[in-house]
């Protein structure tokens, strides 16, 4: 009996030593065997949104951070080069492009651009603070808050290679795309051990989106054609077919992420409503920074304070230069600008998405115009059903 116990103690001891050894080995190496949240190295953030939903504003909140390499819509190039295709077919090209850019491999643009190219040939390059400061551009330091206009005049003529070199010096790569309509397309990237991908899904009241889209009808026509698979023709969205597709995609993405969460998505998805962001920027920005594993610097905090309190210099055009108070007003502007018939139509087309995301219908013109009638459910009110909120806390 005693001998038997001695043997089992010895056996247990050996087992413990072996287990400890295995744990040490695995914790020192083997990315794929780690739990996803302990993946080493860089953080990759994808902001998934749709046109005119405040994603440029959200993008700036990341772009200005000195640890962030940010690009806005890099997959624009794929859509332009293959505009006779459909969003669905282009999903794979877009995904492949995004993956390369996350890994700082900019050779992926060879497929879409001339061999001889400068930084300024990249779509919307100047909204990226990283491309407006060292080592991409010698005129500014990376801790400075960048300005699109000054950057454009000083930083565009550097060779394209600088983008790749610059990307490699950053710990956080943040990309914004409006070209994903299905979360499943991103599964391979979420499972990819060379990436540490997290997704911020930005949504906005579809009625406010429609109002904003009306101010940019021409600019949206090519993309509309791709969404609706129209073989390269430009279409306007007077029948809200594109809106229908956008709202459908919000449901698909949100439901998949929160109700049928696959294990590799746990803690890697955050939904953000534009209305919450402008109403309570300090809280929402800090939740997003936590999610993205970023800490604001003193200078960034001052800038954030300024832009959310109307002290930003610059032109009105730039969405992120408006104050949060104005932004709250702007997010209600559709109520005075759109005729009730249109609103009814949008509410019909986007019924499911609106119910899911906490936007209430207006039933009459009277309700529409009465701004004391609140149509965006407060976050808290249905927090119990928001698994993203829970995930924020667990994180
Ligand atoms: C971990 O893997 C890398 C390359 O895969 C290797 O160079 C390194 O020596 C390994 N470290 C340990 C502790 O095994
Ligand atoms: C890139 O910039 C250089 C100046 O540095 C200029 O001579 C050249 O024409 C530019 N190339 C392109 C493709 O714009
Ligand atoms: C798409 O458009 C091209 C011309 O731009 C035409 O040659 C082709 O037949 C069209 N394809 C379809 C399926 O309509
Ligand atoms: C914020 O505004 C104040 C007052 O206008 C200014 O002194 C400060 O430099 C601004 N901060 C940033 C980072 O722009
Ligand atoms: C917001 O809108 C209300 C009603 O339209 C108006 O009275 C108020 O002045 C606006 N506030 C700002 C900060 O623009």
C-alpha cells in the first residue's frame, strides 16, 4: 500500500514536471497553441462599416494615435480595378488585400497600381497620420496631430515603398472598410495565427445614413453598381436597394457575432453605434481604446477633448472637426430634412436592422418632427441583450 502510494506520488510529481515543461514551452513559443487573446505581437483592428456612417470620424480617433498605422479604405483599389464585378465576388480579393496590408506587405497593390508610384497614389493616404509623419514623411513627428491639408502639400511625393517601411514600425494596424457584407468572409483572418484581428462594427441610424447619402449621390454611384452587381454601370439608389443590402449585412454581422459567436470571435468583436459615440465620446472612445489595447497619450487626450468640445481648428467639412453637441444635432438632422414618405420607406427596408440595433420607428410626421420623441434607444435600456457590452467588460 505504502509502496503503491510512493509510486503514485512519484508519478504525480513527474506528471507535474512534464506539464510545467509543456506549459513553459508553449508559453514561450507556438502562436497557434495560445489562447487567441495571448497572441503575441501586433494588434490588427478592422473597422467594418458602411458608407456615410461616421467611419471617417471613427478612423481619425485611431489614426491620430502615435502607435497606430491607419489606412482608410485600402480595398477601394480592388473595387475600382474590378468594378464590373460584384461585392460578393470581390469579397475574397478585398479580404486578401486586407490581410497583406495588416502584415505590412504592400506588394499586394502591384495588382491594382502602376509599378512606379508615390505615397500620394494610395487612396486617401493623407488622412493617415502615419503617412504624414516619420518615417513616411520627414516633415512631421509621429507624436504630432496631423492635418490632411498640410500633409498633402508636404508628404505625397515620397516613394511608395515608404508605406511598407512605415507600417513595420507600428504595433497597431487599423484599417477601415465599407466593403464587407458578411462576417463569415473574415473567419479565415480571425483564425490566422499570424494575425491578432479584432473587429469594430460601426452602425448608424439608416434614416440618417439615407439623408447623408443624398448629399453624395454621384460619389456613391459606382459603388452602388458593385453592391447591386450591375456589370460596371453606375446606379443611384433611389429605390433603396443598396440600403436594403447594407441593413441586411448589419443584421448578418451583428447576429453572427453576438448570437452564434464562434470560439475564435470571442472578445474580438465590438459593435458601436454612431449615435452613442457622438453622445458620449469620452466613454465610447475609452471603451474602444481598451478593446484595441491602446492607451491615449497626453497630447491625444487634449486633441480628443478639443474635437469633442468644438475647439478643433480647421474646416467644417471634416466630420471629426464637429463638436459632439453639433454631432448629436447632426445625427437628428434627417428628422427635419427628409419627407415622411421617404422615412417610411427606409423604415420598411431596414426594419430588421433597426429593431436589432435599437432604432425606433416614427409612425407619423408629427412624431418625426417632435425632437423630444427619442428614436435611439439608450444603450443601457437593452444592455441585457447586448453581449458585446458583456464582452467589453470581460475583455
Ligand atoms: C521559438 O520559435 C522560433 C522560430 O519559430 C525559434 O527561433 C526560437 O528559438 C523558439 N524558441 C523556443 C524557446 O523554443
Ligand atoms: C513621384 O514623385 C517624384 C518627385 O519626388 C516625381 O518626380 C514623380 O513624377 C512622382 N511619380 C508619380 C508616379 O507621381
Ligand atoms: C458587361 O459589360 C460589358 C461591356 O462593358 C459587356 O461586354 C458584357 O457583355 C456585359 N456582361 C453582361 C453579363 O451583361
Ligand atoms: C486644444 O485646444 C487648446 C486651446 O485651444 C490648445 O491650446 C491645445 O494645443 C489643443 N490641443 C491639441 C492637441 O490640439
Ligand atoms: C440643436 O438643435 C436644436 C433644435 O434644432 C437647436 O435649438 C440647438 O441650438 C442646436 N444646438 C446646437 C449646439 O447646434
